[in-house]
C-alpha cells in the first residue's frame, strides 16, 4: 500500500482505536485541539526542538514544509509564552502542512478556533515568544511524553495525538480495522439488547470494550 493510501486509511480511524493496538503506550498527554475538528489530522512528522518560549526554529521549519507534513514542536511543555499564532499557522496551511502540534502554548486562539486547519497545543496565552534559539529540526522529539521521530505518521482528533513509525503502519492498520469491526458488532448488540457485558467469556476483548 502506498504512503498516501495509508494516510487516507488512518484518516477514517480514531486515536483510541490506534492507541489500543499500540499496547496503549504511545500517545501525547495534555495536548488538545484548538481548531474546528473536521475528521482526523494525518501526516508525516516534521519535528522541531526548541527552547521553552522560543520559536526561531519553528520559523525555520516552516520553510521546509512539504505537502502532508505535520509540524511537531517539542517546546518542553512550557505554557508561559506562545510559540505560534494565527500568522504562523496560516503560513503552515498555505504551504500544504497537514497540521501543527505544539507541546507548549499558542496564541490567537480565537482565529485558530474558527479555522479547520489542525492545531493541537497544551494551552493558549497572549504572551509572545523569544526568537533567539537554540533549537533543532528533524530529530527525535518528545511531545506530551510521546517520542516522535522524523517521518513518523501522526494522527490527531478530538481525543488527542498518537504517532507511530511508517514501517509499522500497514500491519497496524490491519489490527485497528479488525478492532473497529468488533466494536461495531458490540454497538449493534447493544442496540439490539443482546450485549452480554465486557467481562463475559463470550464478549470480552482485552483491547476494546471501552
């Protein structure tokens, strides 16, 4: 399956289903969508590491965006200064990015909240950033406790962010779709009043039944 086909397939799946099939281990904690969510954000990670409250290297990364990239910024979780706002998210969108993920704060949350361009962050604050560096681009980073490497597939929706290596994506897709089918059967059994409970011998599935 081609990379674009994989992306399209994961766009139809939820982060909880994906997380369940990654042993519920990878996943960013504390990041939430600030945009109007219209389905899942899916793309390849363009990673940025910057010091707390400084966005010089995010500006540099904007010049490297390829269509379908998700700009993933390790800002150390610092909420005291915004790393991006309406202008930078608009630049990322215009250059074809699939979204932006900030382990830190944003500003201009009103305009960003009215936009469908995916923007995930930890908080919003009016205070602007420093622009002095240091930083790095396309190295492994940590986002909400989850390690993201350059080129990883990043998926985000109402429940948060999860990422995984491209080389594991095809196999992961198979098991996620299988769980999706099982859970659809469970929901049907609930509607038909024949659900036997998550812990009955017939009904229990270790990685499902939320």
